[in-house]
C-alpha cells in the first residue's frame, strides 16, 4: 500500500523545524504498526528556486519507508508511506495532522504489491488507480 498525504495551512516555523520532522519520523512507524529499522535521516534543502527550500526526511521500515518533504514558504508538506503490508491509515493521517498542526490534509491510497501475475496486469492496475485519482481530484 502507498499512502500519500498532502497537508496545507501549516505554519512556516513548524515546517522549517528539523527536530519536529525527525520526531515525527521517529514515532510514526510505531503508531501505524510498522517496524523501524534505521534512525530517521533529516536534511535542510535549499535548491535553485528560493521558495522550494524546506526539510526532507525519511526512515526505513522493514515494510519499506516513510518520507516527509516540507515547503515552509508555501505552508505545505507531503508525506509518503510505502508498505508491503496494510497499516492504520487513520492513525497516519491523525499523526500528520497532530504533528504539524495542519488545517487540511488530503489523502490518496494506492494499492501496491505482488498480486500481479504480469507487467500488463500491474500496468492495468496502475492506470485504474491513476484514473481514479484524477477523477477524485476533479471533485475537489
């Protein structure tokens, strides 16, 4: 399963806080029933576009990984949780909302896994997921 969360309306100081991102990545795996296998890695990023600076971090879990990317000047962050097994989606959304005091959180769920017997079957499932995502985003 791949859970993508976009959080909006977050204070710039919160999104610039490396310790906060690290703390979130430290506790999130336990909160959603995953097994952390590394300490979180967190970095401050400043790229070519001044507004695209922020904090990025990830933690490897036995089931795959969790990543966070913040955009302080935009009041926005995204979190991706990728896992080969199901996990508590509501707890993940609650963790993001609580940790970053987000006004709004949008959630996307994409099924992933080894249930596909051929590349064609996998591709068909991906297209179906993306069409569904595009259709639901038009409703927003």
